[in-house]
């Protein structure tokens, strides 16, 4: 089970990879959720732990995307990427709690700053 | 929005045929959260192209997984050449949040006659945006309206974003590098802000901070299983902080 997305050179393998490692791994929780929906409550201790793990995992992916990006983002300096994220967060929490505007501020700092350098 | 304005408790569901509720669900797409999700999926399309995936892979993944955080974990693992078992474990860990989300939405949605098979199918639409919208709107609708409304809303949301992810993928190839970088940047910014806004409990906030710090650390120390370790170590630490804070 060590095959990666790239390691079997047929057109169907990437799709099978997505089905197994992507679809099965996510819909299993939705299906179990339907089965259990009349048993557990949302503030039970087990679910707080489970949510912490999920939140931490996604947070880890976010900072990896900012600090070790692939593709076009590599061209923007690390300090600029961090400044852009900080500007977006700062605007959202300090000025106006509007998700769209927060994202816009981060994008303006990133692209504007890059063009300015 | 249209559905919300005209649907109160006083309206008798029996007078409004189910397909009208499906149509209202489709119209419900015209509001802010779906718009933000579309921009995030445009960004994901650009990110997927950067990772080296084909357009078909990207669209298929979006339709089948339908959970942007898990899709980011998935393409992170694809980019790193991670094996299928380790990838599946990381994606499954990132998707655990779908369990409490599904469990909390279902009591709102199901009527006495709703079949479990239908709920299984509709549960595929549950992800952050559809969940937030459903929690906000369903309680104000007659019970018989909720399943058709959610079916119309969810189907439209998925189809719209299959278009968005394709547009982002194709745009990334056509625009200058600054703009392509800006598109790929949409995803982490969108998630950072919305996760921080959704973090109500001490455990959620601590998990967010610990995960942000430990993600890059484990990437350097243990690249093969870095996502799993980040989730387990940072998540458990956050939970312990929550226990400790409450115990004082």
C-alpha cells in the first residue's frame, strides 16, 4: 500500500487513488454521522477531542501552504507571504469581521507588495 | 435569500409542493457564504494545477471529496508523493469534523418519513458552507420543506463549485504569475480566517495555534507522516489545554 498518486502509470490509477484516499476517507464520517445522529451530542468530550485533531491538522496544512508553497507562490518572498496573511487576519479581527474583505486585504498586500518590490 | 424571506413557521408545507422547495434551495445559493466558497474553489483549482494534477483529477476530487480542507490535505500528500495508506489516514483525520457536523444537522433535517438512504446521499453535501447555511435557515422552515430545500441548495452548490474549480484551474495557466500566486493564496487565507472565526472553544483556538506552529516543524522533521503527527500532537495538546483550563 505504498503506491503514490504518481507511481502507477495508467490513466485510471489517479482516479482510484482519489476514490480510496479521498472519497472513502471523507464520506465514511458522513455515513457514520447519519447512523449515529440520534446518539451523541455535539459538546461531548470525545467530539471536542476529535474536532481539536481535525482543526490542528487543517491548521498545519495552512501554514505549510504559506511557508513551503509550491508553484507560482514560490516567487513571492516568505516575509511578504507572512505579512499578507497577517494583514488579512489583522483586518478581520481589528477592523471589520468580514471574511471577504479580510481575504481581499491579504491578496492586495501579497500582489501589491510583490509588484512593488 | 428568496426562500428565507417567504418561508415562516406559519406557512403550511402541504400547500407548497416539494419541487418549489427545491427551487427555493437553488435560489438560496445567492448569498455571501456560497460566493466566498466559489472564490476559495477558484483558488483550489489554481493550487491543484500548481501541484501537477490534471483538470479531470481536480474536478473528480472536488465532486467526490467535497470538503475543501480534506482536499488540501489530499493534494498536499499527492505533491509529496505520499503512499496511498498514509494519504488516506491523513485525509480521514482531516475529515473527522464531518462526523459531529453531520450528527448535529440531521435532527434538524429528517422528517418522520425521510428514508435513511436519502439522508446518506444528502449527507455528502455536508461541509462547512452547506452546514452553516443549513443551521441558519432550516429551523425557520416547515419540516417537510427541509430535505427538498437542502437537496436543491446542496446540488447547486456542488455544481457551481465544479465550475469554479475548473475556472481556477484554467485561469491559473492563462494569467501572469503574480495573479496565479494570488489565486493559490486564496485557499490558506480563506481557511485561516474562517477557522479562526469558527473557533469558539479554548480547544479549537489552541488547536489552531498549535497546528499552525507544528505543521512546518513536522514537515521538516517527519515529512512522510507530518500531517498525521501535526493533527495528533497539536490536537491532543489543545484538548489537554481545554481540560486544564476547565479543571482550574
